[in-house]
C-alpha cells in the first residue's frame, strides 16, 4: 500500500498478536531502515524486527556493546513504522537502566509505534548474545525489569518478551528456571538466546506455556533450522534479525572494492537493485502523479 493512502485502527500490539495467531511460527525479519521494511512487507512478511546490534552498527557505526540509548532506538522505530503497518518487535537490550528508565523506555517506544519489545538478563555492559563472557544479573533483578515494563505499558496488547542468555554460563536447567520465573513476572513470551541444538529449543517450547522465540541469526551458535522444523519443535516466533543487513553489507563491500579496483561499476550492475524496482517499492509513481495533479491545479 502506498504511504499516501490510509491507516489501520488496531494498535501495534494488537497487530503483533494477530500476526502471531495467524502464522506458526511467525517469521519476523529484521528491517534496518524504512526501505528494508517496505521490501520485507512486499515479500509477504507479517512482522518486522529492529535489532539493537543493527541500530548500533548501521545507524552509528558502533559495536553492540550497550553504547546506544533510548533516543537512538526511538529514531529508527519512528522511521520504520512511518512507512509500513507491519508490527515492529524492538530489541530493548537490558532496558537502558533502572526501573524508572525501563518505564520511560516503554512510554517512548510505545509512543513511537513499536508493537513489542524483548528485554534481556545481561548486565548493563552487555555483549552480543553469541559472544563469550556474557555476565548476567540475578533472576530477581531481571524479574524486576519485566515487572517495570509490564507496569509501564499503556496498551495491554503491547507484547513483552523476556530474553535469557543463561544457557552459555549456567546451563539448560538454570536457563529454563529463569524463563519460568520471567513468565511468572509477567513476560508474554520467552527468547532463549544462543541455543545450540533443536533439542534445547524443544526443551523451552515443552516446558513453557507462553510463545517461544527462536533466533535464527547467522554465524552464531544456533543451527539455522527451516521453518517447517521450527513448527514441529513448537516454536511460535522465528527471528531473522540481520539477514538482509548482512547481505546488503556484503554487496556494498564488493561494489566499493570493484569500483576502486576497476575504475568503474560496470561489472557490478547485476548486484544492484534497478532504478525501476526501487521506484516500485517506494511508490515513486504515486508521488509523482500527485505532484503532477497539484501542478496542474495550480496552473488552472
């Protein structure tokens, strides 16, 4: 649908829950910017994701080490939801501070148009979930984070997912115990990070009564399972956080090197999105025709 037309009445959270009910598992793809969101929507996806690593890497050229804040993420939320009705799941890292900061984050992200968040149980100086030496807060502190988020949400349909990174340092049983405590604290879903096998994924779906997210991120610890297998394992949400972003980066890297090496982009044209395809995605013709009509009225 062209951004020039219409809007929907349901809240972002309600749209996320509807998408979750309509597709099993719900495939959630990362959209690093509005154009990526439009391409994902045209491909048929029903939900989008804004990665904290993506915000740090793409918008600020920084590593994913807790160096960005609420306002940085808010900016990208607003940009993405301005062009699509698809509900947006947002990486809220560790909540950006204490309970008061988490409450503020919830209000800012809801107002910006987010449909859901996930909060994690790492310490505030966090690391990428597939890197070593992650340090976790105590279960009680993470439960307080979840409770603060639940108390601050204004839309009861807004979806709150608790992420645990406990498997790497505490083992499967402890990670499951944490997940159960997080559900008791009010989490609507669970994201168990850096699981290493389908058996570990199934342990979470079997033991928990809430939707479970499986992170299908590339070059990490979790096997990249097809959606049919994830469905059989009982997974409710399949997340592809940075797949398109990594492909874009690889293509850009190769194009830059070729232009510098060869003195021309001619050999790289087959890697490039055409002007016509870009115009189709961003509804260029709709805007141009509206401009033509406005110009014609001003002449008459």
